[in-house]
């Protein structure tokens, strides 16, 4: 989805702390025998986390999403469904329930200085981009996107390299929103489309254009890495995500702090006030969760208890 172009690159760094036992959300007592049989092995290989401690009267939850998956892989676990039911508000990176916000995001796709992609590349480089679009089917033709920020074009290509058996794709945000229809919890965003677009404007358009060409020139390598990333996500292997960040998106390595870490810090600054009045579910790109500068660790540094749940 166009308004999530920054988040599409969002995979983060792994936790280095000793794993803590996975909790279940069941409150029913178990006998010693059944508990032994059902006890999950201690692991932090999960995308779903419970936030408690400090002044919180009820748990809030943190879930790592992937914005584009094959439809058959975009599923909700019983514990995630229960978390959706139990909270009173859901926060995505953007307010996915506000059509005005989503449609308004289109105005931020263009470069702010009026230049075109042709102005940022040599004739030979632009010819390679043209060749790619002629040979590959994309939702938008290149002629329609020459004034768009090059990183958006890269994100669009990134979505296309993932192929699904029936051609149908979905995202975890969409699945969460669908599940929420029966509860009608309020949905909000941690950021605005204007803010995300501003991040792209902070990176020289020339650099973005060069990265786009590099992406196209090495598309087979990036496709392989994208498929590997999907596999890692489905296995909920947060530690392996670390090594895939820069490989999966050429823009990430140079601008990790801008596109990932600073956003994590911003979110953790406001999350305590958001989940204080009412329990909340925060569903953000899985890469934002882990590592020393990930949301999990930053919340723990603020005194919250963040525990993995079976997912």
C-alpha cells in the first residue's frame, strides 16, 4: 500500500538478551501432567508480546506485522484474536481506518522540487529503469511515476517481486482490521502520512534514484532475499531478521536511524500515555520490535514488562 512505503522496509535488529519463557493467554489452571504436555519451549520466536507493569491496570499488546504477504499466509493466531478482543484501541503505523488520511497521502508521493526521475539519472541508467518496467507488469506505469520519490518506486517494485500461487496478496494490518469489525475498537496511527513522506524528503533524491537503479540491477538477488524474509517472518524468527535488513532494501543500510531507530524512539515516547487510559494493541512492522534500539527493549528500559506470547 502506497502510504506504508517506509514501513515496507521495516525489519529490525535482533534481541541479544537471554530468551524469556513464552506465556500463554489462558487463565485456566492446569494439572501438573497437562502443564508439562502443553508447555511451550522457552523462546522469543514470536511476533506477539504482552506489555504490563508500571501503572498499567490491564495488559496492552505489541504485534509485528508484515505489510504484504500471500493471502494464505496472512492469518491471525488465537492469542492475537484474543488480544484484539481484549483491547479498547488499535494503533498501526498509520491510521488505516481514516480514508481521508490514506487518500491524502497521494499528494506526498511527488518530489517536492519538481524534478523528474530522468533528471536524477544518466541516460543509460534511466534506460535500465525503463527496460525493467517494460518487461515487468506493475500496477502503475513508469510514465505515471517519474515525478514520484524514487524510494516509493523501489517499494512498489519490492511488492511485485513477491509472487503468490493464486496471485492474491494481503497484509496483516488488513487482517487485524477485518477481525476488529466485530468489536469496532477505535483505530489510530502512531504517525501521519505527511511525516512518513517527510522522511523520504530528508534523503537526497539523487541517492534514492541511484538506489533504485541498484535495486533493479540486482533484482534477482533482492527477490531471493525478499522470499527469505517472508520465510523468516512466518517462522517468527526475530533474530534472523537482523541479517536481512540491508539485504532486503538497498535504502535501509545508510538510513537505519532515520527510517527505523528514530521512529522506534518516537513511538516509545508516546506509547506509555496511549496505553495508560485504556489497553491498546500496537501493530507495527516486525523489524521495529527487536534489537537494542527496538520497541521491545526500549519499553523494557522504561520499566515495562514485555513478555512473549505464543503466536
